[in-house]
């Protein structure tokens, strides 16, 4: 509840400050602020997604399989070419 009150007080303060300016400036300021929030949210979401990916066992299993698959393909090619 304390967080709500702090946000409400902050909102009221912002509203009082924006009332001092004309409508165009206030609208532009609010739109720019919303764009910054969206950009910040997207960055956090992307980073959180990557962190969650590294925490899943499936990612590490697939990574291990890919790392093992590349030398096996190389050895298979050498073996096939050695037989020919």
C-alpha cells in the first residue's frame, strides 16, 4: 500500500508540474516518457529471456549435443573419404 501512495504522490506532483506548461509540451513529454519506458522494458525483457535460457537444462543439453555433433561429422567425413 505504501508503494501505491508513493506512486500516487509522484503522479500528483508530475501532474502539477505539467499543468504549468502548454498542452503540446505536456503531450510530447508524456509520449517521450512512455517511449523510454517501452525501450527500457524491452531491454529488460530481452536480458531476462537470455538469463532464463541459460538456466534451462535443455539449453545445455542441446549445446552439448551440437558441440559433440560437429567433431563426429568431421570424423565421419574422414572415415568415408578414407574408405574410398
